[in-house]
């Protein structure tokens, strides 16, 4: 593969996580996010000749992702449950700045997952590692889905606090 | 923001992500976004953490889910958790997290210091800096240091360019000169668990454990969840895997072909200043044109690259989904090598290459083991014994057939023809289709004959695969209608002596398509044809396209 191609893939790899984070903030749907990420990557590749070396690759990538996600939201306004349009317009810029600390969060998450108790780790693994839908878990153990949602959101809350503290230490 | 609100908002955002939020709950979030100045930051923070979580588990998240009792959550645990929900203690959280203010140090008074520079220290510093520059220059100019990335795990007839001594067990490194495989097939496994099969002639090298460059040759990759993101680069393209199986052919003339067998991948194509890309899905095949790097759709070919080898049995699997029992009867391995019209003499169990001078035979009782082919256990004439006819060489299984005259025509063979005193040799047909051809192989079993296949030995020839079905079209050739008006025969299929099919078919009946499941425990498959009603002549019975369906063991 030639030098320019190698450069693209090197740059893309460095922003991949941040791009996914941005797209997830915008469309709040994992499957749609993955598809939009691929489409964004394809557009970036096809237009890489227009990218000026030395300028901000991440910003360029996010500008393409912004257009793709807003296009997706417009196309799905009638069929999916979405927030108000004004929210996304503002979010599309707030999320760009917000996504810049993504890689530090990934590092913090690793340690924070280990601090969860064993049962909470199992629940997280069931839902996100083995991809067991909440409905199936609730049927298996005969508990209402509402209880599971509450517990899962509680675990996510614990992780949020732990990650915040970890990021605070990183900044000291 | 208080703890109760955190809990509520976290719960609502989670429901948005799980696509189960109600309209009322969505409005609640809309109101919160509109009224709370911190809401958008909080939402972004939640989503960033959530994305980090799913990204961490994203490879495993593609597995088909199943409740694993060893890793599942037991009911007692949930009861305890449910109780805990009711009485959970208050968690004090302050938001936003206040970063400690940095204290400014002002008005620092420093005494001026006169420093004398030690000559030795200076020369050491200069030498160290110079050495550092040399090291940096060396690393910059020589490229990344090579490191071990993959292991040769198996090979069949592999030969390499002259100065290489590569064999199973050898470790390959990244960033080496391209390696040439001049003959044969090799199996590699990367340190990320990606299984690669390369077929000569091929030239390749590894950029890392996650990327292989294929200058030319045929490559198959099976990428597990752990290795997702693995890529194959050719002179004009790059395939980036998303958890899949695919084949890549990099032709010496510069064209690249990609065959997607399972999963998805991204194909990036580039030539000079033009670049294109495409998301590839299972069942699709595409070609990157060498001149203009256009991506063109091409017909899928399931067997164009080798997908699995086993040097112990010289087994080479190209993705074929069937083993031909007709090929085995003809002396082949089920994929190739079986000779047309070759078969087994039920009188002796020996192989013969064509019809003998005496075609009409009087059968004798007793099972005849076939020693010449491990996949065929033996042959027999059914219905001659007093009660049960043995159908395996170890005598462990016998089945009951109706009493027969024991006469039969010819032999059991790979092909479909009949020839008799008043019948010129001609090809047999079912449903207007001529059998005994490469496209439509068949086993001819005139009544009263039977054959038992050894499935255990067949499995040994296809390591890593399992047998799931026996399929065949059965019937009496319609060509008999020119010679006889009323003929019928009884068709039998047994698995380990258990009858799984029995039917009397006549020359006027439509052929029947058999589709019989086979489990991993089944050892013997027996096919037999007996006369119906003591009339054994003109029973030109065929098993058309008799196949064992196979697939990789998951």
C-alpha cells in the first residue's frame, strides 16, 4: 500500500474512537452508529485528497460525521423516537468538544470495571459482552424489565463517578 | 442535581439506548434538556462512558447470545438485588466534580546563582545527545523494528523461495522482505488468532499481526471476534475485516478479487489519485480493476480459495459443502479421484473397474468387507439369510429384509448405465436428467444389493468438519419404460441399523428426494435395493447425486 494510504489509515485509527463517541452522542443507537461510522470512513477515504496535510484531521472527520448524523436524524424523524431538532443542532457542536477526552475515558473505564462488585461485573458482561437483550435476561430470571433497567442504570452511574474521579486525578 | 434525578436521568437515557423509551419519558428528557443548563454536558458524559463500554466489549458483542449457566446471574442473586434496590443507602455525589483550584505561587524571589560548567559533564551531555540523535535517525530511517506476529501451523507440499527454511512451528515476523511461497498450501495463525490459508504461487509479508500484504497469490482469512480489524492489502486495495471469513486473490496482473463468505468487511480501493470504497457483505464477490480501481461485482465462487488443510490426511477443503458418495464408490476421496463406472463386486467385496462379462449374478449370503477403501465398510446381498442380514463388517448390526431371490445384475458402481442381452449400454435417467456425469453423479444399485459406508472413517478424512445430512434422489430409471411396463423395487436407507427410509418405487413413480439428518454419533450409513414381489429384473435403481452435507465444526 502506498504512503498516502498508510497515512490515511494511521490518522483514521487515531480518531476512530472519538468519531464513534461523537456519532453515538448524536444518534444514541449502537447499530446505526456503526453503520454511520463506516459511511463516514468511506467518505473520508474517497475525499482524502482534499484533506490538507497539517490541518486538524479530527475536526475534518467530525465535520463529515456531523453531516452524516444530521442527515440520518432528518431521514428518521418520523420513524424513530428522537429528541427535539434544536437539541441535535446544538449537540452537534457541543459533542465535538466533548468527545476529545474519549481515549482517557477508555483507560479509566478498564480500572473502574474492576472496582465493581462481582455480580455487577457479571451483569455488565451479560448485557454488553454476550449481548443478551434485557428482555431475555428478565424472562430467564422472572424479574420485570423495569427492575433490570434500574439496576443497570445504577451500575452505569457508579462507573460514571469512578471515571470522573479517575479523570480528575489524571489532570492533577 | 440530586441523586434521585441522576438515577432517573440515567434510567431514561439507558431506555433511549435500548429503544424502549415511552413518549412520555422522551418528553421528560426533552424538558430536562430545555431547562437544565448542565443537561447537555451530563448527557455527553453518559454517552462517552457508554461508548467506551460497548467498544470494549464490541468484539464479543457479535456472538450469538446464549445464557451460559456458568456465567449467568443466578436467581438468588436477583432476589438479593431486588431487595437491595428497595433499601439501598443514599450515595452522596457532588456534581459537577470540583477540580481543586491550583494555588498560584506569586512573587517568588530567587537568588541569582552562578553556575560553573564542568567540562566532563559537558562532554558527556554532548556525547549523550549525539548518541540520541543517532538512535532517533536509525529508528526513523530503518523503520519499525520487526517483531514476531504469526506461526506456520500446517502445510501441504509447501516450497519457498530458495533461501527460506519455513516449516510448521516456525514464527514469522513483521516488516520483513516479502516471502515467496512457490508451491503448495500453508496454514498460518496470527498472534491475534486470525487463521490464514495461503496458496502458491504467492508473495506476502506482515506489516503487523493485524495486517498482511499480499503482492500476489490466493489467501483465505477466518477472523474471530478477537481479531476484528485485521486487514489484507494488495497493490491496489485493502480489505479491513469486521469479524468474518473472506478470500482475497491478488493477481499478478494487478487485479484484486474479494470473496465474502461470512460477516462484513470494508474494501478500500486506490489507484494513483482515485479512491473508492465499499462495504462488503456475506455472499458477495467483487473485483478491483487494476487500471482505474473501479469496484465491480463478480459471481461468487465458494470453492475458489482453499479454506482448510490437514497434512496428516492430505485434506484440502475449498469450501465444498458436500462429499460425493458416488466418488467414494469409484475409489475417490469424496471430492475427486473417483473413476466413472468403477465400483464394488458384492460377491467378493473387491473393486472392479467396469461390468464383467457375466452381468446376471446369483448372490450368496454373507457380508463382504471392503478392504480397499476405508470409507466403505462392506457390501452384501440382502434377504438371503434366514432372518437378519448383517450390514457391518464387525457383525454388530443386522437388519431384516424381506426374503429375496438373491439374484442381481452387475455390481454397485459410480455411474448410471445399464446393459443387457437385449439392452444396449445406455445412460440411465431420472426426471429427464442423465446421471453418471460429473454434474450429476450417481450410485447404481440394481436389486438385490446393498452397501455400507463408514461415516467415522469419512470424518477422519475431513478433520475440522462434521457431517450433517445424507441427500440423494432415488428412483428407477425411466429408460426402463422402453423395455418393461411394470417394474418396481424397494429402496432402503439405514443409520447404524435403524431404518430411516423405506419405499417401493416403480418405473412410473416420480423419483424421491431424500434429506436425512446425520448426527455426530452415527457410524454406519447403509443403502440397499431389494426386489419387490420376487421380480428382480429391470430394477434399474439409482441413487442420484448421493451426498453427505458437511460444514466446519464451530
